[in-house]
């Protein structure tokens, strides 16, 4: 038996031992085969071309549906939220979606209020479905906001698959498969396959749903916009992706491009960029927009693509485990755009993007720089900021959520802030207004309170605490 045959046999045995279906095994083995043959997931820079002018349209130029058409179109829609992340980079051991994000409410609570508001205006049975992971399922089911989620009894969630983590040295699966750490999610690109294998794709189609709007559960700006749904249906699109202007806070966001030798639009994620071209990738003059992972998918077209196999671009995610180098083979859901010829890129404003990837983002969302917009309850920047997000850089003292909550007893006002940089353990124990560009540094190992500064406003200055 060849070395590769041994690898295949061990991986398949591991996956069959967890009763995984043939579809996920086949897709994972496709990725294993690519890596074994030398594919790194990197895309040669010379193959990356600019989008064409007619590849994109601006949401600002799209008309709203007239009369009763909007209600009729709403009856063809399903909303899907990704809820697989634990937020381990923030020190979380529970689903990120259950931590308070604004006004004392968590992500799931705000999303429930958003769907309730939307249902009151149109389709009372508009289904909302979450893709959970084995890490987040229990937190989701135990959250009161998720009780009786769908009036038509559509299941409120389906589970993301899991795949083996592999040793980098020989591509054999790590451990014996008995622990969660031996497994990993296969990236949010798994949403399509999991939707199919759960039976939900067929169920949605049978109930007359033809379009899915898919977005990240931690992006509370991703609310329904009837102009987007109208444009998608009127132009008989199969796939659409939203993108927004880059800022200093998201230079590493994935970008859309034309690939030399390919017919369709492609997505380029940071992990797919050759190391020597990372600065080129972050060049906002060439790539002024980035994908915010808000996708519109025609469910019949998706069903047909899945029948023949929906091959998503490979992402090789290197990790360390017990001092050894391992690999996680993943895929991003946006890379499915390559499979759909009838596809458009939609340029949207920053109000459709309000992510929380770390504690610095969380401070912005909890602060007065953000608010819930009354018409759709999207978490947006205050109008005073004109879509310009304050850039917050918190040091390692705030990396974990418990430390963050302990040090931020009072949130500073960021309404007029451009940047806030905090180094060392600074205890925010009193109201403090940040204006312009402010740096606060504690040069001692012990927390020092901002109340010792003796002022309640800092503007374009650097404060040293010691």
C-alpha cells in the first residue's frame, strides 16, 4: 500500500467512525488530495486581475420594489446566520454570540429582535436559521431568545460538519479522534454542504423559498434590505456578494478579483496570498473594497451545483498542537462565487458591516460610537461619524474577555474619537471622552485608573501612567 493510500485509509476510517456522510468525506478527501499533490492554497500573484467595471453595482443606485412586489419577494427568502465561533482569540469558552454586545443585549437577542421587526412588516413566517458548530450548539439552544424561533416550525439550526486535523509532516490525522481537539470545523464554506446534508435545503425549496441571505452572526449590520432582494430576483442572479470600502481596521479583509484563465469572479482571502505580496494585497488603491461575507444565493442553483460537487478554493490553515505543526483544511463560503456565472458584486456602505473579531471591536460596539438603527435594528455607527469607524488598539492586557470586562468598568465615549491606543493595564473606572487621536500607556505591571488623570476629556494627546 502506498503512503498516500495509508493516509486516505486512516482519514476515512476516522471520519466513518464519527458516522460522517459520503458527501463531507468526499469533499474533505478532495482537499487532502490537493495538499498531498503540493497545493498550498496560495494563488500566484500574476494570476490576480482587477474586476471589470460591469462586475459590480452600488446598493445606493438600486430601486426598492414597488407596491406588493416586496411582500411577494419576501416569501421567497430565507435568512441564514453563521454561529459556529467560540471566540477563542478573546478567551471565550462559550459561543461568542451569547456575550453582551450593545446595551446589555447579546448577538442572539438583537438578531431575534431584528427578525421580529422584519416579520411584522411582511412575511410573518420568514425563516431564520443558524449554522451552529459542535462548540456552540448548547449555548444556542439554551439562549431564551432562540426559543420558538420560526413560526412555521422550520428548524432553527443545523450543524456544521467537523473534519480531522492533520499532522503537517505526513498528513496523518492527529490523536485518536476521541477528543474535540483532534477535530476542527472545515471553514464556513461548509454552510452549503451542511445545508444540503441536513435536509434543510430541500425543505426550504419545498416551502417556496428560492433565495438565501447568508451572513456572519457577529455582524449585526447584516439586516434585510429589500433593494438587494429585488435586484437579485429581477436580474435572475445565482449568487451575489456584498463588499464595502476598506479602512485601516480591515486591511486583511478578503477581496474579489478576476483570475487569469478563469471565466468567473473569484475571492482572495489573506491566507491565500503569497507572503511576499501581503503588502500588495493590503493596498487600498488597488483593492479599495473588501468582502463582508454577506452572500445572496439562489437555492435552486445551489442545489444543482451541489449535485455535481461544489468545489471551493482550498485554504490551508497551519496551527500548533502539543508542540507539533498541524494543518486545518478549510474553505470560505464566498469562494463559491467561482461556481456561478450569473453573479454580481454589490458595493454597500459600512452600515452593513459591524463585526466583533476581538475585544477592540467589542469596545467599539459597546460604546456610544454605535447605536441600533430604529428602522431595522442594525447596529450601526452614529450618523455623526459618517460611516467612519474609530480605530481601537488594545494591548495584551485586554486580549481576554474576562480581563477586558474587569478593566472596562466604565466605557469611554468614542463618539468623537479617531483612534484610541491603550498599552498596559489601564482601569477605566470613570467617564472619559476621547477626541481625535489618543494614546494611554501604563508602564507598570499593575492597573492604574484613568480617574487619576484628573480630567474627563482627552484630545489628540498621549498620556503616560506610571
